[in-house]
């Protein structure tokens, strides 16, 4: 049932995404989880507590949020039955995946650079990255969009599909809750260094399988693109992925960089602070442009097709076994 939910969810999201009309009426599961995390951060992350107490508070908050999300997903799934139930589960599960919105936001950066130049590109890329857009030149804007596409392919597409396949709606909901917690409080700032420690470490753990799978999907996709290199993608992953400051982001970023002949990551500015990260695809071109963003999107779409094919094969094999 979990594999069927994953397959139907990814197909529904690919077809219709998350309707804006529905978002305006009821919001989105991520916004619901985000409100809980923000409330917990305000109430439980007390600055007068010791570092150890703030860390323990963060552990308890994370455990409560993922337990609530997982229980909700389990309750929804167990209350459904038959093909109608599978359709409802697919609609719920599709809200945890971001295939269409990811491609749409990244495409907007390419369109912005083409139509409005650097200013419009900076505006569009500010919607998907946390770095300082005003410090980016045109090549920096293009690289930021491509890096975001690579990393969020893993976090926003492959990982939720993987955990839906493993644990059904409960698995997908737990993943989305943990990933949202990491994005909100899993930062090494003064306020969140201790309180967000558990969120950051747990997110690293649950994203490990998806990040490796994403890299393999990009390498496989490069075999089917005329102007991409699967060999260079594989070489970049083996050489560079482990040197990224994130234990997971380096895998899809290195694969994307090698496949497209680019040098991604490297030193970047967040909130006025320069982060001295390693290069992915070291030796590749730094002069990325809108056309490189479109090449990255083409690679992403092929990789996404492979992901759907893998889930479909797993569903078919499971059906034959049973």
C-alpha cells in the first residue's frame, strides 16, 4: 500500500501540483507544521536556559512534532480503503512533494534573467535561496538557481517519495515535519545553535538515502542528454561530494555540476556572512547563465522521470510478489 501511495502521489503532484485556490483557502501542510514549529520556538527556546537545557528542549519539541505528523498520516491512511481511499491518500501525499513548484520557481529565474536582466533574476532567485541576492552577479544568480534545483530535488522530491514508499502517509509526514523543522530552526545561529541541534542532525540522517539516490538519478539522466556527461557527473560525486559542508547536499550538487560542466557551491554569502564552502565540479565553468539553468531543468526532468519509473517498477514487483 505504501508503494502504491508513493506512486499515485507523485503522479498526482506531477499532473496538478498543489492548487493555488486550495492554498488560499486552507494553506498547506508545510505552513501548518511551520506554525507549530514557530510557536514551539517562541515558547520553548528560552534564552535564559543553559545550552544543555535548550538542546533537550529542542529534542523534545522535534519528537513531539514528528510524532504528531506521523500519527496524523497514519490515522488518515488507516481510515481509507479501496481505490477511492487510494485516491484520497494520493491527494494527501501529493502535498508533500514539490516537483512542479520546484521546476516552476527555478524556471522563473531563467525567465527573469532573459526578460529583465540581473535585477529580475535576483528577485526571482531570492524566492528559493537564502543567500544575499544583491551580492550575486548574473553568473551567481544562475549558479544559485541550479544549486537550489539540485539540492531541492533531493529534499523536496526524492526524499518525500522515498519515505512515502517506505512508510506511507506516516513516513511522508514525518519526513516533511522534520525537514520543515530543519529549515526553520536547524541553523547555527546564536538562537538556534542548541535548540535546533536535534532538527539539523535528524534531517541529515533521514536525507542520507535520498541524497545518494538523487546523485545516481542525475548521473543516469546525463546519459540521455546530448550536452551532459554522466562520466564527469560520476567523477565529481566521487571527488567532491564529501567535501561539501552538508553531508547530503554535496551529492546532488556535485552530480549536477559534473553533468553540466559547471563549478557549483564554493564561497557564498548568507545574511552578510561569507561561508567558505568547497566547490562541486571543481574545474568546471563558473560563468553560468539562463541557458545553463534550462539545461539543469532538462536534467532534472529526466531524473524525475527515472524516479517515477523506479517507484512504478517497485509497485509492480510488490504486486507480483503478493
